[in-house]
C-alpha cells in the first residue's frame, strides 16, 4: 500500500506561488546543510522523499504517538535553566524538538539519552536560571517557530548576545510579535527588515510589564512569561483568547511563582527552578491524523494510548464529537500537571461544522487534517478567523487548497479561511508537503480515503514533528 522513492527531478507545477514555495523549500534545505557544515557539524543530507499511499478500507489496532512537541520544547528549555538533573520520558522524536536541544547544548547545557526499561529517557543537566553561557556560533532553530520565539524570551535576559536563525520557512515568519514585548521589557533585538530571523538578541536586565498580545499565540505568551521569570517584579500577560497553557504548568511544576486567573497569567521574577523527573504525554496534534484516518475509513477501531488531554488542547475531541465522531476517552490520569489518557475511535458519519473565533485558535494545528475530514463530511466544514494559518510553516490556506484541488476537491479560499463543501470524493493525485509537516500528514490521510494510489512529494517534512508517521500509518491501514 505504501512505497517510497527518490523524487524525480525537473517536475513542473502549474501553481506559480506554490512552485516558488517548493523551490524556496529546496533552497532552504541546501542552506541548512551549509549552515550546519559551517557551524562545524556533520552535514545531515536530507534527500527529498516521495511517499506512495494507497486507499485503505480499514484502520485499526493500538498505537501510541510521539511525545507532545509543545511540552517537549518547554521541558528542554526549562530543565536547562533549572538547578540539577532532570530525567524526561517520552521527549518528542521530531526534528523541531531536536533543534531546541541543540540550541541548549550550544548555550552550555549538556544532555544525553538513556534507555529506561525499553523507553527513551532524556537527561538534562540543568545549571540554574543564571547558568547559560554565550554560544560561540549562531543558534539554529531549524523549522521551529516555538524554539525561536520561546527561547528569545530567555535569551533577552542573559548577560550576553546571541544570534538565532532558522530555515527558509522560519525566516519568513513574523517575529515582531515577540520583539515588541521584549523591547518593552528592555531587551535590544536586531532582525532582518526589523521583523524576520535571524534575530540578534542583546540580553539585558529586564523590567516586568503587563502585556496584551494582539494575536492569540501561546508562543508569544510563553516568550513573555520566560522573560518575566528573569524580570524585576510581576509580569502579566492578558490573552485575547486562552491558548495552550503548557508553559504555565511546566513553570509551576519546576517551582516558579506563577498564577492564572481567566485570561491573565502572572509571573513574579527571580524564583529558582528545580529539576525533576518529567513525563511527556503523547501529542494530541499528531493523534489528530489517525483520528481522522479512522473516522474516514469504512471500518475502524483504533486505540491511541497515552495522549495528552490538557483542556487547552482537547477542543479537537469536543469539535469532532459535536459533528458526530465516535471517540471515547478510555482512561485519564495526571502527569506533572498535564492530563493524559487513552482514546478509542471508530469510523463515523460526520455532519457539517463551522470552526470560528476562539475555536479556530484552539484547533489551529489541526485545521489541515480537519479540512480533509470536512470534504468527506455530510454538509462540509467552514473555517473562519484563521488568518494565522497563512503564517505557519507554509501558508496553510494555500497549501491545503492546492492539494485539495489536485485531488479534485472543491474548496473556496477566503483571506482568513476555507469553505469546503461535503460529500466529495478524493481522487488519486500527486500531492506535495511544500516542506510542511502537517500538510504531508494531512494529505497522507486524504490519500487513504482516495480512489487510487497517491504520491506525496517532499514527504520527509513529516519528520519535523513525527519521524515515525508513515510507519505507524502503514501498521494500522489495510
Ligand atoms: C505552539 C503554539 C502554536 C502552534 C504551534 C506550537 C506552542 O503557535 O501553532 O505549533 O508550542 O506554543 P502560535 O502560538 O504561534 O499560535
């Protein structure tokens, strides 16, 4: 059902913007390898992979997904600035979280992986809030917005200067959203055209502020809270709508003085953090691909074990249930202040639905795969208030629409959303990740539901959050 091969060169794509996006992606891989070599590392030559995915009738079995990407980033950063050793189970295997660890190493924090009863354990040797050292080379955040935006909050408070860069996609994503509050706290940051990476962050003693971000962004909130950990006084972030609260939970777990009241989070600077054993729950945003694969199948009975069920992330389950999905939470427990449980999903008849307002913010990473579900639903899905999708790893409104079009799916593109009529059939097509992990995985799921084998070019992008994705999909789809 699945196959793999090196992508043939010289292919031409009609959509000009997307062709350019793909060319920029190829160029960014070359630049990343060169930067890696210049930084003294061994070049990791990522070849472009094409994955072939054939239709599946049934989706069943019992699986687990990699550790949550958001929580892994936070644990890597916070245990680095905590005192003493932290042992972290189930740290994300994705490239983004590897980028965070590499940045922390360059700042003088040692880590290693060990085997714990057959499970991978990450050991971080934290040096306390004032234990980071200036890096000899610029830090490479790779494709990871979370790395560059959250780490900037810590770097802004250090008594040294750091340059941090990323790949071509990251170099096009907006950074003013973190530069503005950090400047207000007293940091001095230089950026390309005053808004894009590379960022050169001249650390300073910071002053506490009260900040109301104009966009709903957990990365911005986290950046300000991490800077607030170092600032003199109490820093407050008042969110426009509540976003994922993993930073608040992890900070509290490690000893910070932090509290939340509705949409306001407050942190008092100066408290030391203490390392401790931590467990990362499975990533619900990765589980989303398999949930939708099961919902779309003719027959499905799939159990996904140890999925993170933090209430700021489970809007996905609530939304899916509201449109008719058969999903059961089989068990729930708590680990380091985060909820985790087992899910069971069966194939279901999905009604129509609208994703708008605060729900859009809560589902922002799941919209590509939910759009796929929408096309097969009874009455279609409407996605509104989703301008943020245009500044993710790709412009996800454009990349979702392009792959949909290639599969013969009708979709209406809006400036800040999509309208996807229901009862449509996915036709076999050549698809592209455009270098975006969630686009690769969303369309592998669409391919399972299609009327013939599909090719996904640049399929290796999935490794950014989920290197084992195609193998797991192969295990459950027949
Ligand atoms: C993340 C927050 C979200 C999300 C991203 C991870 C985080 O981004 O899209 O994948 O870990 O805080 P924004 O905060 O920019 O919306």
